[in-house]
C-alpha cells in the first residue's frame, strides 16, 4: 500500500553533513512500525475492497453486503485473510518507502532545486514539485517489493471457501511456493507492471502532503504530531482518489489465473475487460471501503511513525 507519511524536508540542521544519515536511519526504522500499524488498521477494509474489485455484481451487492457475508460465513478471520504477507511486507515496504523518499527528496533538493555552493550554506525547502517527483520515484522503488507481496495477498483474499481443506492455498508460504514452483520468478512478480503504474500516482500523495502540512500549521493551533496525523491522512485520500482505477486494474491482473487460463496477458487487456463488463463504474467498484480505509490506516501509520521517531536515538 502504500504507505505512511514522512515530514516535509525543511533543509539541513546545523551540521548538514550529518543530516542525510540521520534522516535515512530514522525513516527506515520507523517505517517498519508504521507499516505494521497501517496493516492492522487497514487490512479488513482492503479485504472487502479486493473482493469487490475481483467479483461480479451478483456475488456481493456492495461493501456492507460483502462485509456481512464474510463475517457470517468466515468470522472475523475472514476479513484478515492474507494478513501475514502485508504485515511482514508493509513493514519492509514502508521502511523502503520512507527511507528512499527521504533520500530522493534530499538528492533532488541538492542537485536540482536548491543546490548549495557549500555544505554549510542555508538551503531552501524542497518545492511541491520536488516532493511529487520524489514520491513517484519512491513508489517505483518500493514496487519491486510490493508486487510479490500484494500478488500473494490478493490470491489469498479471493479464496471464499470457509472450509480450509477446499482452498487452493493453505497460507502465504504455500501460495508463494506453489506460484514459484508452477511459474517461476515471473509468476511471483506477476503484476509488477500494474504495480509500477499504480504507484506512479504517489506524486499526488507526497505532492499534496506538504501543502496540507503548511495549511494546518498556518490556520490551526494543532501540535506537530496532530498536523502530521491530519495531513498524512488527507493526502493519502487524495492519492486514492486519483489512483483508484489503476488499483482495480492491478487487482484484476494479480488475481488472473496463471498459465494457459490467463485472461489478461497485458495491462490494457484487464482495463478493457473492466470497461466492457461495467463501463466507467467498473473502475470504481470497491472504492468506498478503500476510501474509508485511507484516512484511519495512514493517519495511524503517521502517529506510530512519529512515536517511534521520538524514541530513536539521534
């Protein structure tokens, strides 16, 4: 997913030569905990979203019906199906995401937007465009971890059998093993292109984050953690509004049968199939649980990230 917010880059502290290392260290470590928080809060929403994205209207009438049917037939564990891969994966992904985001921000500011003649010179803040570019680059970077994690998660989430013995995969390790043995590394990374397309929209997430941060700082008396909580949650919602159709296509690609039964050999084939089935509404199926998840999951991730950051040694 994804993923947790990082503070806007405001230039180096008194010793700029030490700043990049400190930012990188904190971002990577705190990102592990923010990823776990995001998964715990957001996974039930994600399960409902994926099930709606990958089934026809005859299966579920809507988000509430999907939730009720899942809980009635499978219990609370039903909405947490496929939890282990993202729990482990999001910790790693948020670590990579936040660490690389900080690196890209610093590199862009140092080399393109506000290069300094000397390491001791004052440096202007990275502009919004720089944040957006860094967000996209970080999204592409984390995609190489996110693609196999989300692929396994999606296949587990669309197993509707309450009886475990009737499921194709007994768990994430079994799913990974069968996918690799049957289709090799390419099978495990099935959906990578769709993941790269989807995470290109991170420019809207990280491009709007500093805007909302400045607005809250200017027009409210919120504390710094509260500002980052609200700015992180709202900017994540902006990301999902712009990226959601590409996520629907990605889920179709990832849950497509591998091998001879494959329906969507190319990204555009899945996009065309969705249009043919339901028109433009098909690209927004399952949007409500995703949108409702965006704020609490990412705001919680920011809050945890901030708490861990305060505990890390400098």
